[in-house]
C-alpha cells in the first residue's frame, strides 16, 4: 500500500497569525481549534504552517471546521496551498456541527506551505487538516473514532497512563480548588490538583479576570486562604482581575502539592457504587489520557464533572416554588441556568482610538431595543463590558458549551451595534473600536451536586444556624434575568435580596450518595436561588479551605466526609479557626492554646476609636467649593424615607442653614430607571465642629419583592465654609462626584461620602488588649474588637500575654488588621499595604529568666503570620509593633500559641 495520510492539528500551526487558540471545549469538540476572533468584520492575519510531503502525487486535503451560525455562514475562510487559492470557501456548509470538508485536490511534493485565510472577521474556526492520496478515505465525524484515527495516523500511544496514587485529589484549579489543595497539602497530605486550563483561577484567572467577590461586598470580608490570596494579589498587582499569579505563588510553595495543568477530568474509576477509586484526565493539548488514584476526591470543576462521572446526585436548573417554599423560585421547574459572560482581564474588549470608528452590524446580528428605557440597562463605561452582557438562560453551558459561547459572541456584537448606533451616549463611543480580545466564557451556573443538606433561600434570608457551620456568605441572593440582555426594560436582574452573613453548613459540601466525594464552587448543594449568594469567588475559597481541611482529616482518621460531620465536626471547625478561617457563631476553644487562659496587657490603649461597619475608609474633608453628590443605597425593607443624615464640618462661627437635594435614581445601579423627583430639605449645621446633620424629608419607597436595593443621590450645593467627609477605597458599587462647569455630575466609582438613610450608629469600640485573646480572629462588634494602641503615642507599642501557668510551646501566630471592611469588592482598588497593618514587628518569649526574640519581621503586609521555633518553656509572649503602613495605632486582632 502506498497510501499516505498526514494529520495536522490546528494547534500545531507554526504561525497562528491573528487566530486564537481555543481549548475550553476539547471534551465536547474532541480537540482544540483556532478561531478568527478579533475586531468584528475585519479578517484576522493568516495562520501558516509547513508540511513535508514524502512523495510527489495528487493529494486530497480535508479540513475539519464548523459553520457556527447557519444559514448566515459568518465564519468563512479559505485554504491556500503554497500561496495559491483554488476558490473553495470553507466554513459555510449547511450544518452547525463539526464536519470534514474537502478543500480540494492538489499536486504536492516536498515542503508545502498551508495558509488559512480568514474571509470575514467573524469567528471562523478549524480544528484539523488531513492530507491524503487515498481518495477513498473519508475522516469520521465521531469524536472517539476520530481521535483513534488521529493517533493511528500520527503514531501516538492511546493507552491510559497511570501516574500515581494520592491521599487527596482535587479537580479544578479555580477559587475553590486551589484553597482546597493548599489546605490539604498543609496538613501533610500528598495532594494532586488537576486543572483544565494553562493558568489557575477559573473565573478569576488571567484569562477571564472576574475579581474575587464575596461577603466583603457588604461588610465582612473572608479570612484564611482567601485573605492570603488578596494580600498577595494586592501587593504585586498587574491587572485588577488577575488572580492567577497569587494563586500560583501559593501552590508553588507547597511541597506536598502536585499541579497538573491543561487536563480535563473525563471519567472516573469506581471501587464500588459509592466509592471513587481514581480519575482519568484528558490532556487538552496532546489528547492523551492519564489516570490517578486517591482516597478522597474534591470536585471543584464548577460543572461538577467528577461527581457526574461518579454517579453523584445532582440538580440542574431552577426548582419550583413548592420544592423548598421559596417565594423567589420559579412557578414551574425548568433547566434554565444563568448565563456567563465573555471577559478578558488582559485588555478591554472595547478600546479607545484616535479616530472615529463606524460599525454597521450584519443583518444576522440581533437588534437590541433602541431607547435607553427599552434597553433597560445603564451603560456606565464605554470601554468596559458590564456583567449583564449575557445570553438567554436556555443555553446549556455543559453539553453545548461552544454554542453557548457563540451565543455570547452574538450578544457582544448586538451590544456593540447598540453602543455605536442607538445608545443615547453614542457620541462617547464614537472614538472606540471592538478589539474582541477574548473568546472565554466566564460561566456562572451549571450542575449543583446534592449533599446531606440543601441550602435554600429561606436559610439565607432567615440566617438559619447550623451546628456544622464552616463558613458564611454575604453576596446578595443575586440571580440574573433569564432572558439575558434580551430582557429589555425588565432590567438585568431577576432578584437581588440582601442577606447578612448566612451560615453555610458542612453538609452542603459532600455528596449524599458518593462516600468519598466533596465539592467546593458554584456546584455545592444549594437551591438555584440560594446559589445566588454562594457562587462568588471569595465565598467559594472558604468552602475550598473547609473541604481541603476535612479531606486531610478523613485520611488521617480513616473517615468519610459524613463521618467527619457525625463524629469530628468540632475538630474541623476549630482547625479552620486556627487556620484563620472565620466562622460566625463559633469561638476558638483550642485546649492547646494557652493564650485563651492568659492575661493580656499593653503599652497603651486607644480610648476614642469608633466601631464602623460601613464600606470604605474614612477619607478627607472635601470643601463645598463645588456642588458635590453621592449615590447612597439602602434596603427597601426600611420603608419610606423620613430622615437622612450627612456628616459635615463647619468652619463658620455661627450655625448655618444648608439645603440638601435628594433624588431617587432607581434600584440596582445597572438597571435603567428614569430619575425621580428631586426633594429639597434643609437643616442647621452646628458651628466650628464636625457632626452628623439630620435632615427631615418624606420620600416614598416602592416595595419590590425581587430587587431590594434602593438608591438616592444626595446633592449639596456650593457652600463656602462647609466641608463634607469623604469615603475612599470603597466598592465598585459606591459612587461620588462633583458638578462640572457645564452643570453635569461627574461621578466616580469606588468612593463615596458620609451620608446615610438609617441613623448612623458610631459606638466607641473597646480597644483593650484582651481582644487579642478573646477567641475571635477578627472584629465582631464594638465590645469584641481588637487591640488598638493610643494613636497619640509614638511607636514602638507592645502587647504582652502572660500565661496562667508556664507552657511548652513551639509556635506563635499573630493576626494583624488588613482592614477586612475595606475595600470589600473593588475592581480597580488594590491596597498593597493596608495602613492599619503592622509593617515591622518583633515577637519575644519570656522563659522565666530571659526575653528571647523569635521573630524580627520587616515589611509585613499579610494578615496572619506564623512563627515556629524550638519547643521552649514559656511564661509570657510579647509582640512589639515598630511601624505600621501609615496608621497611628498598632493593631492586633489575635495572638495564638501552640503547645508542643
């Protein structure tokens, strides 16, 4: 036989030109491919490669491609052989599946250059090319048979290679998987982390770039590994949403942790019906398979692939109201899941230009409502895509992942057309173009694995207490509109009900029917509505730390996750607290920590510090030499507004009457609503002081059972001699600004002003040294606060802990103040060195005769620092603060010691 077959994968092309590598759907498509996605309507640069043909002959060239939007055929391209175009147009067949097309028959020999030429600039794609002189050969469309054929032609080994046994195997290197793997490895477990992308982070990666959000969006940012990641990200920032480098720093530091990248779990091996023996992972670049065995498995894949292949029970879509008596649930159950978004942290998808750019969308691009009111959404920034640029929820992100992403491409094109041609602010978009730098779908929802408990809307709203609580959430019950961007005047939200730190039980994190399976991510055991608060990254990170810690306990104790719940729950909770994960309602009672039974003294104590829970840091006084405004949110459950409060400073020697203008501006900041009536009221500002000034006003509040947030713009005119206290380092949802010379409000994100609808409460905090040993690793309330030294006294300042009896210890850990209130969630705000954090410090122990220095640290920016030393009989511990990053006071939240 003289038949010759040559198989070239698209990813093997020597020069990819403007074509992007796409490997996110290998498990569905069968392999990676190249896609022509850049500026809409502008063909990308050619992809080229050279192939050696062993003998002169006539060859047929097959190309595997997909017409992603028939019958419109937007992704057409051609194949050039040695620079010659035979006129065959590819990517236009009347099928929207991946198929093989004949590109033509060619006389070939020696080195042959293949060129793929994009003809449209609209997302053409190809995955493979076969060159053969066998005219009776037709490549198969069946993926499994195709890849066997590929391996045969290329001479590849298709056997599954066994690559080792582990104590704990974690699948998915996102915000849940990385903390899970780190927590397991830190407990001495031989841990494997399998991740299907080239970089860590999931939705928070360098590929997608969603910032790590969680309870900090309102008031209580998460601690533990979640805060370690924030501190590492903030201290070495490149891009606001890129958490990949911080995640990699942590995993690289763990000697017990092995990370395998670009590997998608595609099957499992079962010991029996309820026990996983191992996983099989597909290399998404090489298309080879490897297997790994383990004792405990943690599914952090988001889509719950490990659980799916293991036969774990799961849900998909929306429950009906009757299932959990959730008033926000759908009347009838369905399989709708929230849409993702196309994102890219490296570059804005829409960029500024020095020249006007016009765009006329092709007829096949969906047309969005033309007026702002009908469009139903506020466009805050021309070059930044909002979270609501979403597709309808009827797409299946798991089994139709590529089609779902393509639906988002259509959404992007429709949005770009609206921005350029119909938006009321289209002049702002005139000097912009669509760079279309991303093809990545940052997904929000898919399978939810079923645990021994299913968290519901009522649990979250009613703050149900669980004896097995391991963490909490704080994000709203935030579910997006099922029609996505096509929902028009309905706005982008289906519901957004506020919650206050709902507890999450451990029973939501392990499988009800697979004995050695746990999970952390958007795939945990919740209802669709409750998933609205558990799905964000910082919350997920705490779930990951919990299951990683529990997995290590399972291996050490020979238990199942359910056994940990039944027999070792207190140990798990206490271990998490020791490792700096805050758990509401659970206090440290570690018998190996002599600090809990000690006496604390300090060099000085602050006597006038105010206990604050509001978002953002107190900023400078801004004089009312111009008109200033702030958008203030409050809960509609408060009812009609009868009083408001503004913090003002008067430098005048007499009382001064000032007018305040208040204008309702809608609910959610992204939902379009016509600005309401302006209400004007006045109050007297006391002379020569700063104070909260109360204004009486009646503003009716419209009740909404779905979206709770109400916003009012507080506006003060120019008033010489009066200043308004500002707030800085806030969240992306806070806005403040001033009126320009043309009378327009110029509002900025991440900042605000001191203004409130409910009466502000500013109790004086107990700043005594006993707070460092009270069993809490953070500020809980005004009484259970932290040690704060007197700001009037210079550094150094010290805190001393004296044991009730000498103890032999080998480790001391200290929790510093990295300002867990601020910034909660802020896209563009990164605080590398929190001003309240102690920068330089020493730790000493007193053995009964001498003070021994066991740590002398400079330049600290981390919240929790642990210092180990040779076991020593100790009577006292002293931590001395030498400098902070700017604050006048030394602050310590917790000191712990560990007995040898």
